[in-house]
C-alpha cells in the first residue's frame, strides 16, 4: 500500500497534486471529467470497511424495510424516489449499510479526518473510482443508481441477491443538503468484507493513504479554518452552526 504523510495543508495539497498527476497519466481521454475521491478517518489504522461489516451480522433487509415503513412521515427534505435514495438516506442518518462515504473535495476529506481532534494519527484515503470500477465491473465508469450494474449491489426486498465480491463507486442522489454541500460520493461494498485491504496491495493500485501526524492536527485545523473549511461549511444547518459557535466561544469546563 502506498502511504504518504502531510503535516500541513500545504504539504497535503502537494501530496494530492503529486498523486493526481501520476494517476491521470493512465487515462488517454482528457475529456473524461476525472476527479479522485477522498475519505477522512480519525484513526490512520482504521481499515476501509463499511458500518454493516463492522458487526458480526446485520439484518439489512429488515433495517431497510423498517426504515422505509416508519421513516416516511419523518422526511423533511427531498422525498426518496426509490430503493437507492432510501439506502443513501439510511447511511446519512447512521444506520449500518454497505456504503462508505467519500467526497470529491480534498480539503473536505482532510477536515473530516481531523475534526474530532483524536489522540492518534489521522488519515485521508485517496481513491481513483475509475480504477475501482475497472476492477469490479470491468468498465471505466462511475455508476448511476439506474445502471444495471448498480442493481446487482442492492436487491429488491425479499430477493436475497448474491452481491458481487468487490466494491464499486456510485454517484448518489442529493437526498439532503449535506450530501450536496459535502460533494458526497459513495462506494458500495459487495460480499468481500476486506476488499479495500486486498485491492490496496495490488501493484499500481488506485488507492493511497495520506497520514496526518497527531501533533499536526491542531495546526491543520487552524489552517483549514482560515481557508474557510469549518463546521458550517460541511454541516450547513443549525446543528453545524451550534458546534462551530461552541468551539469558538466556550472554553474548558470548570467541573
């Protein structure tokens, strides 16, 4: 697995630029709107595993059925239009799914990595979703929810579909404001739980890790804040505003 390290926003951007230049050389068609994806994680040693595969067993069919049955009257934004929209919404509200969140914005990925100020090295994973698609569905293509290949990863309730082994990138419907603002993208996992760990070991793999040293996290947070990347940037709602104001104007508990 290729791994880099970045102790500042400038160093991070330099690494991203270097990786992008190397990856773009593999594509002959300049008309393809190619952009890498980024995923920030608070602990650099966490694997790329979706929430549903962090448990011994998840009854996904029952979760999907109950979320749709009971969640319908609670929708406050764009109503879901199909199975994939409901699945993206489940991920958005914290139900374990086979989805992993990514963003097409490098600094957004960096912010997600350091926002919790964890006491360990953080990491930003960088993914070439076209490389992943070529490995998983043998097409250099980003899936939309209506594609036949996408249907293989989300069965109709009751069908008990056998998923393909490898994950693939899919472009989500903007089912919420946060999804739109965060330039959200998703990979959806198949049957192989350790797929990304296996893929990352391949020669010329389209996935790398950028480690963020623990002692650089506070400095990077300040640099991102000056650059306009802060809580209300990625969470444009009252919850995000409340967290941002608290971080600025509330200082240390007395007891």
